[in-house]
C-alpha cells in the first residue's frame, strides 16, 4: 500500500498535531517506514501547526510505531544499552 492511499470507507483521524515541519517530517518517516498511510497538512498555511492524519483502522499501528521509534531514539542517546 502506498503511503498516501487508504480505503474509501476508512475515516481519517488526527494522529498528531506537530510543533514544526521538522517534527512532522520525522513522524512522516516513521509512518512511511511502517507502511502506514497518512496525510500531512500544510503547517505554514496561515501560521497553523502541521497535523498528521491516519486512517482510523491504523491509528493503533501508528501509535505503536511512533512509541517504538521513540524508545529506539532513547536507547541510541544512552549509548545503545
């Protein structure tokens, strides 16, 4: 499944509101790596924060993937323990 495709009957839900385009890009990379479809808003539009939507059926997968990436980042920062 391409990252920008989802089933027509699957509602998109807000997964994260990001503080910056950089944060949105990092999360987007995690979702792409886990083959989770997503939609990223244009965060620069009228100064609004970017947000990321995922299909409702993949919300738990997205949460799990982001948590695993966070844990991996913490382990790397601690020297790979």
